[in-house]
């Protein structure tokens, strides 16, 4: 319609007004154009109030320099989306996953090898600091956290450009680095006698005064054993035994691995100690192993042998005297 022009003349006093109807016709024409006609039009300086844009043609927002600020990528049959909400004074704007699904993750991905820059602290849901970042100029090393599948540990590792990288945990002031104890410490409620020339795998029927963090011990079934739980690869063993005897003899003590025979097989890393036991005093012995490589299900016992010339000697493992209690422990290292 812009090809047609119509005018009228109006004389008022000394003024002559000439009007061109083509402007009005162009406005009417623009309002009646189809969506396809307006696909490439540019709207400048416009304000959209309570507008909903449903056309698939809207996929990019540019800044005042006509550079991309936001690009929208369509997904066929999408049911989830991002909701942006502003906030009043004292509150935080939110960037929230929303949609039809009950549980929806939010993924923020860098391009190529790019990452996510978090310039300030990470806060919890109460607005309190959880992680505080301290920037280092020209940093080349960092901390990597690796999650784990079932029975696997979560890994906290030093990574970066350097070949060898230390990992430092620094408490504040007089504080210290806490390490949760994992393992078992077991005792027994009755003395155990061992005849001359015999081996015995000591029973441990109590965890009173001790602990068992990972179902390592059973106080009734196979209670002589401490068993390696799932996911553990290194442990340490310790034991303290106190003896009395009816006549002078010697006590040979070993840690036995997966072997409850009458003559346990020696295993690398398993200590073996021998000490003389008299009739007048109580003899005490402590054993400690280095870190031992293990697999889930391996079990360990304390095996004691009564030896020497006193063929009638009986060696007693003292479990009941308050000052002589014996015990057996496993410490999980890794």
C-alpha cells in the first residue's frame, strides 16, 4: 500500500496544512504483514511488556554493540528449562532448573579445555562459606577431586604441570588435621590357656572398650578373625598380649593371614616375636606390622605357640586382669 499516496489540504486562518495519508497506510500495512514478512526486521529501542516469545526464530540476544550475549539452542520435545528470577534488596537472584521432570541437574560447561571460574566463596543453603578460594598468580598446579563407583573411594589429588606436587593441609591457629579412625579394636572376656607344644589362634569375643567401624569383627562367629572390608587395600595390625605360665616356657607369637592351621605360614610383613615367660611375673609382648597390601575378605589372627623344655607348662593369655588386658587391632590405611 505504500505505493499509493493521497493528500488533503486544510486552510485555518493564515495557516495551510497539507497531510499525506501514505504514512497511515504504511502503518496499517506493517501491522498486517505476516510473520514470514517480518522475519528479518530489526526492532530498535522497543520495550516488550509481559511478552511471551513463542517463535522458534528467537535464538540470540545481542548487546548494544551488536555482539552475541545469549544464544539459545533448541531441543526437540524439550520439557525442562532454566528459570531466571531477580530479587529484592538483601536477596540473591536465582538461576534455577525447572520443568516437567522431578529432579533436574544444572550443567555449566566451558568450551574446549575451558573451565568454570568461581571468583568468590562457595556458600551453603544458609549463606555460610563452604569453600574459600585464594588465587595464585601464574598457578600451574591444582586440586582434583575424583568421584567413585560403589565400594570405591572418592579421590582428592594434587595435579598440574609439575612432575612432583605436595599436598598440604594447613589447620588454623592451634587446630589440627582430623583423621577419622577406621578399623577395629577387640578384646576377650576370659583367659585362654595353651598347652606345651600347641598353637592356638586367640579368640576375641568382646568389643567393649574398643570399636569396629567397618564390620571387621564378629564377637561370636569366627571371633578369632579380623577381616578386611570391601574397598580396602592397605592395613596395619597391632596386638598386645600378656602371659603367665605354670612353669618357665617361651611364647612365640605371629600374625597369621588366611591360615588357621596348627603351624601358620610366614607372610612377608607379618612380625614373629618370641619371649620367655616365667612363673613369678607376667610377661607382656606387643606386635606391630608395617602397612600390608590386602584384598577384600582377607582375614588375620593372632597365633600363639607354647614351646621350650617345660613339657607340662601351660601358657595363659591374660585377658581379665585390669592392668594386663590383651587386645588385637586392625587399622585401615587405604
